[in-house]
C-alpha cells in the first residue's frame, strides 16, 4: 500500500525538499502541499491523506492550534516538523501531548550527509505514523501517584533496585502515563525514548513538571538516586554502571544500535549485566524491535520484565517482538504499568496480572 502524505509548511523550500524526499520512496507519495493550516484543512477533506507533516510556526493559524482542532474533530497520524528553537522544542512536546505521533527538527540543507540521514529519518517516522493507532484527543484528568504501594516499599526491599523503561513511537505519552503514577520515593528510573536530541531536554522538563519524582536528562558519570528518573539525551546511549554499592549513569556516543542512538537494547543489556535480578524492565509502545533482545537479557538475568499490551499501544512493534522471543514476564495495559512496577517492588502481586510463560 502506498502511503499518501500531505505536507503543511509555510516555507516553500521545506515543502520542496520534503516532496522530493517522500516522492523518492517506493511506498509513499505526496498527494498535496499546503502553505498554511487553513489550506491544509480543506485539502484533508478532499485528498484524505494517510499522514500529515505539520510545521509549528505558520501564518493565520499555528501548527499547535490546528493540531488540537484536528485531533479533536478528525484524528489522523501527524508528524510535526519544527525548526529547532527553545520555544519550538517546548511546543513540539506539547504537540505530542495533543496527539502528534512523531516530532523531528528541520534538516541542515547545506550538508548533503545530514540531508541524507534526515531523509531516512523522516521517511521512517512517516511509516511509523501510518501504522499508528491514533485516538481522538480528550483532556487528561489529574492522576494520583500510587502512594499506598510506596508505603510498603521498605528501604531494605528498595535497596539497589532499578527500573529501566524503553519506548519509541507513542512513547512520550506512554512514559508520562507511567511516571506520573510513580510515588516520589520509588527506586531510580532510567529511560530511553527515541527522540531527536533537540527535544529530549524539553521532554525531561515537561515530565518533571508533571511527576512526583524528579526527572532530568542523564549526565555522564552522575550517581543515580531514588526518587529520580534519568532520560537518555537524544545524542547518546544511556548505560547503567555499578561502582561499589552505587549505580551511575554512563553516556556513550558509540554507533547506533538497531539504527538508534540512544538505543533501548543498550540500556537493557547494561541493566542485565550490572543489576541482574535487582532490575525491572519495561518495554512500551514503539515501531521496530529495539529493546527486545535487551529485555530478553534482563529476563534471563532474573529481572522481572513487563511489556505493554497491544490494545493500549500506539504502535505494537517493540513489545510484540519482545513477547514473541520470550522476553516478557508479564503483559499489562498502559494504565496498569506503574501499579505492576510497584507491586513487583513491594512483593504485592496483583491477581489480574497476565503472566507469560
């Protein structure tokens, strides 16, 4: 099936570049280009595209306002394409909360190698968006952390425990859903989300503002503390390292793994090696297979592993791959993942848990 793409961007140069890149792919075609959101709105009605690429800053109606209306009235897969500024990085994170499937920056057209890499990236994101299970956006109600579970998490049972989470397409909202339910005294959490480096800082700050725990971008060599979550920066792999009785973050700019840096597999393999059964692995929504082999390594090392279920995934790719190879101890809907984490840490298993194997 050919993926029909509509481009909405006020820059003629960007529209031309995106059209050339997309039309060069054998499995996708540009069905229309729009210079602003009002034109795009009418073209969506007549062309019925599979995926929309949407700029943030445009005349007459900005991309965020248009996205909010679109996801409320006519939900469809949207890839946000934004020039990187501090303001736009925050806006792009808000776009993901409103229902955009993916975000990426605009390319450096002066560099042929950067443009070639960008071409691969945007086409991958369009394919992921087309495969996504897009839902109508409804405002989120406030969610309370699981304090009752934290009350039974003693210093002894929490000692040395680590939670590792990996996600890709749809993962920003999935990670938010998990973190806002974790109590402030939970063990440390390490996170890999496939996301361009210009957006991970804003994503960490947004999560920090919503969560009981402290969320930050991971720094090389920093000691890992309870009640904190560490997000891999978009330019580096994140690994867990143990020094004596303490865990530390290690960042690496080694080659991409599964075409990703940061890679979920890299984090999970390090957790299997350094923490073994003291770790808990969680693989959330995402396209592809990154994280599956690493989760299997954690499972074999004695860690409890959780995979998000198909019904609640935006894209059921990474968790499905993990389940297929026997890497998942338990399958859970997204709204239950935080409770499952705390239940395993406190030893209060839930009767409704669907265990695998």
